[in-house]
C-alpha cells in the first residue's frame, strides 16, 4: 500500500516511521521534564528484579520483556563456552588425510557416553570441487563414513570403529555418508545422516537424509534403503539442501530438525522441522518452515516445557541461544560469543519425552581448517557450558569476554582490502 504526499509517493512502512517519530517527539516533549526527573531516580544496587513501574527506556523495557531474566548472570539460557582438546583420538600427524567432524549429540548408554561423527580417511586432503575425483575428496565430508567413539568421562574417547559404511553405488550414500545424529526410540537406535549420491560440490552440497537402525549403540547397523526427509518441491526453500538431521522426542513424537539453505551466495542457512510418529517416517514438514532465521549446524535440547537451540553461525541471530515454548516459535533467549561449531551436546533427556527439559552442561563440537594449507581437516573437541536448570556455575556467566590478539589478527584484511586501503587518497582530497 502507498500514500501520496503531493507529488511524492511514499511506501507505507516509511509513512508509519515518520508518524511514529512525530508522535514520539511530541510525547517526549510533553513529558520531558518528568522523564528526566524519573530517570535520575533509576535505582542503584543491581538491575531491579522486576520491571519498574515508572517510565523506562526501550532498552530497559527489553531486558524485562525479551529475556528470561533481566541480567544474563541469572538467565538459565545464557552461558559462556569453554573448550578442552579430546584425549585418545589420533589425526595422522595432522597431515589432512584423517578428519573427524560434525559430532552427533552425545548419549549415555549402560554407563558409557557415545558419540557418532563424520570420519574421512582418504589418501589425500580435500582438493575442492574442481579437484575431487573417485578417490580424492572434494570437501572435508566427501568420501566419508560414520564412526563412533565411547568415553567414561567425556574427556578421553576411544574410537570403536565404523557404524555406517558407504553402501554400494547407486544407493544413497555411495559417495559419502556424513553428519549423523542419533535417536533412541522404543528400545532401538536410529542414526540419521546425509547420504551423498554425487560428489559434494558437484552442484552444491545436495544429498538426501537417510537412516540406519540397530538394536544396540554398538551396532550392527542395518541400512534402511529409503529417504526419510524429502527435499521440498521446486522453487521452495529446501528444494536442494537437507542437512544436519537432528531428532528429539517431544510431545510424543519425533521432532527432526534440519538445516537447509535459501540460496547459494550469500549463504542463508535456516532450520526446518519435520515431525514423525515412526523413526522410519513419514516425516511431515512443519508448514511454517523455516522455523529459525539463522543457524548452521543444528544443536537443540529440551528445556523446561519447550526446546532450546544453539544458533551459532550465519544470519541476523547468529551467536544466540534461543527457546521455543512449543518447539517451533523460536525467540532469542540470550546472546553469547565463541559458540561451539557443529555442537553435539550431551542431552540426557533427549528421548524421554520430557515436559521439563533439564538442559545441558557439555558436548562435543568441531574445529575446521586444521593442519594449514594442503593439509586441511577437522578435529573434535569438548565444550562445557551452563545451560542447565540443575547447575549454577557463575564461571560460565561472564559477559566481558577478552580474546587474545592472535585471534583478532586471524581476521586480517584480504590482499585486495590491504591493497585498496593502502592506496593514497585521490588527489585533491587533502
Ligand atoms: C557441516 C554440516 C553439513 C554440511 C557440511 C558437512 O558442518 O552443515 O555436514 O554438509 O558442513
């Protein structure tokens, strides 16, 4: 809708903004004395626990209306993240031929922690879309298998071996199987994963999501020859990419979150949800997908009566922890920094159908681009946090984060930027 202003035609949103500014100005004028007077009485002694009943600024309104607690230190969904290298996993001297990445959520079975992940063991490091061949990986997750490791304490891990191998051509996954996540349902275990039918990078990063099933977390895993989360129809947001399948049991059903991408460059990954009553499907896509506007690799957990999400990379709301009271209506609950990439949290109540999710305190994640040029690979690491109703760790609630200069200098200018920025200013501008 548009409104005419003499000869000028202005769009509706601009008209509304002008109206708002005029009204706000008039209002501020009429109460200006009072506002200045009241504001000088905003109390000392910490942020008031409940919303003051005198006029406050929009920024102060937000801390009461938009966050679970007015101070991050008391917000159960705010946390720092601390990282520890894992013991027990070897990387071939970091020569790029062995990579581990995209860990599943961690679960505990018979007193042991289990994790599944993408493992690439190839003759050569990845050589990019144009360098990939039948035996040379294009990307870090090409020519991969799904392996698993177990741990007694979450710090030292023992790699146990392969869980899902690549099936023979032309079955889904013949080129690579990657990025698994785990579901425990009715006494059985289900691994959902990306099953590439072509080299990643051929047309993008397209692959269907399929599933393998086992009676025990140690396998053997039976390949179910079916695509469980289908691509959307042509022209829709998830017509190509369905990545990072991530199942939770919620409201008596399987809530399987996934990531797709609205376009190629700039990347616009967002998350969708598909809901099923049987681990083998059908999974029905939630009609309002995408249900986040940001986020790359999925990482979620039941929290209180809803679902919380670690939204680390990409989009307006990157570096946030979000919460949806119904698993769908996600809102920002906290902003944070240095979040785990590809988080696989330890979620004790992932499959209990809980209505009072207790939260998480640690998990595994990955670091990409290790080894330097020509040796690129990823490693798994542990992250710790306090996103739990049962833990109260003030050392995880710091909003004053300092990072070493080397980390800043890692974000150096590109050669183009350097060139352009060291050029003398155009003549006559002095
Ligand atoms: C990741 C995930 C998916 C992508 C690639 C490997 O971290 O989002 O798994 O395909 O990158």
